């Protein structure tokens, strides 16, 4: 039986510290084959590009990737890597651990974030000195794929329902499609949903995190809500991040 291959891309800053530590942990519990690549600000400064093609190909070919951090070049590194492995869901558990001075020690939830589209699709235009635009992309297929994963996650981990973050009262077409798609898939799976306006959810999450278990959200909302949840348990350094695709995954601190 062949060993699983793990790509290692430490990148910049804290990545240079935490990725080697994570690798040592993996070496202690399993027999993996590790391959290393470079990306990020430091690489770009020396070579003129933040994400070399050999690193992208290495990540695609690996069974999983340990990725550290990228600074100013983050949008040119981690987002293309997520796209390269079709990592359609970002899984971010927020849990207060013993010994950590958490603001809300009762916090124990997971945010499942759509990871391929929304406002992170990168469709921006500068029309004039006065006007710039951003196109938000929401598709039924991506929303349903996220919902399928979310329903399986809820069922396998013993949760009672799925909280759905949205803003369909304002973004009626895009978030309307997202909410409708998630609710349709959940109904097919017999999973109860609790739609919550994302701005109201941010307030309730800060006040009563114990009321939430699994939250599914569009891309930007999931990004913001998971960072808010990090503040409840002690900081961003305590939230692992998994970018999950059908055949591959990228794991970040």
C-alpha cells in the first residue's frame, strides 16, 4: 500500500513556525511522504511571483496539503490553491479549550463556509476615478454542494439542525438562491434548518454562542463569522481551517 503524500508549503510569517510543528505531529502518528514547495511574499520578492507553477502542481498531485501563511500575496496564493484542488467548503471549528482564557468558554461550534465563489470570485472593475464595482457570484450548484456536505456533517456528528447564515432580505437574488438551495437539500436529507440573517447572527453569536452548533454560510459571511467566533475562544491562532474538496484538501492554521 502506497504512502499518502502531504505537500508542505510553510509560506510567510507564522507559517514558518507552525507548519514544521504540525509536520512533526504527523510524523509521530503516521507514515507519510512529505514534499515541500514555496509560495508567498518572501518567494515573490526573490522570484517575482508569489505562487510558482511547480508548487501549484505539487499541491494538486498530493493527497493533502499543510499550508502556513501568506502576507500581502495571500489572494494570489491561497485562493488559487483552493481553486486548484476544487476545495468547495471551508471547515472552521471554534472551541474553547481548557487552560485558555476564552471570552466565551461555552463556545463549541463549526462554521461551514462556501469556498469557491461569492465576492471572492475576483471580478472587480475600476470604471472611473469615482466608480469601482464588485460582482458577487452565487450558483445553485455550489450552494447545493456545500449543503450536501453540511447535511452529512450534521448527521454524522449528532447535531439537531443546521443554522443558515444569509442576507436574502437585501441580496434577494444571490442570497435568495443560496438559502433556497441549502433548504432544498436539507429537506431532501431530513435535516432541520434555522435561517438567520447574518448580521443578526453576528450579534447572537457573540452573546449566546452555546446556542449554535453548525453554521453554513456564503463565502464572505463565513469568513467574518468564523473570525468573530475566534475572538470568543481566544484568538485566530486557535481556529484550524480545512479547505475540503472531493479528492484533496488544504489545511491551514
